[in-house]
């Protein structure tokens, strides 16, 4: 007898409630793990508390070199444009690319099988949604993107966001 397995699609509404979060501090950063695969981020939605400091462990579990760029859409678009000329490079070191000042965001490039760890302080006043993206070769086009979900202490999405005037 043949069996057919149907795997349900994954969308944002199926993401389980975030576990309780104790925000990290500069003295005691919170550990956050993100896995880079061919060609997606795991988890696809990363919960962060505005103002907290995290130790971000970026693990490349894929076969290709990947990067994690954390920033709003303008930052993602800047890296996408900057890295376009370096798409599909010959084997060897990744060509050096750069973006205009102010559009750097956080960028961590990780080779296959490697892990890089950085300390990152989440801005306390975030005006635009923060995204995750990989702009190496055609990975962004392939959908290698993720999102940051801002949550309050305890992991509860704030019901109301206070905006500074
Ligand atoms: Cu990639």
C-alpha cells in the first residue's frame, strides 16, 4: 500500500507563540540562534525585545556560503545592489562589497558549516520593520529572507507601540 504524506505549508499565522523571554543586557546578553540554510533562515521569524543585548549565534547549516543582514528594507536593498556585481563569482574568496554609510545594518557572512557569533544591541526606538536577508548571489531572489518580530519582556507582542514624538 502506498502512503501519501502531505506537509502543511508554513506561514506566519502558524508560527507558535513565542516562549517567555528575559531580555538580554550588556552584562548578560541573551543567546539567540539563527540557522542559515540553502536557502532560508531558521527560524524565519526572530523575536527580539527593543533595547536588549543579544549574543547572536549565526550557524551556516547549508552547503553554500550565506550571510545574515539585519536591517530595514533600505538596508536590504542597499546590500542587494552592492552584491549584485559579485553574483555567481568564481570559486575563491568572496569579493569585498560595501554600501553607503548609514545603510550597513548588521551583516554576518558565514561559510558552509561554520558558526559566527556577534554581540548586538537591538535599537530601543525602531521606526521601520526589521528584516533578515541574504544577498549573496541570487539568494534574496530565492526567498532567503526572514523577519524580526518585536516583543516585550516575557515574549508578548506589545499590544500598543508607543512612538516618540
Ligand atoms: Cu544565502
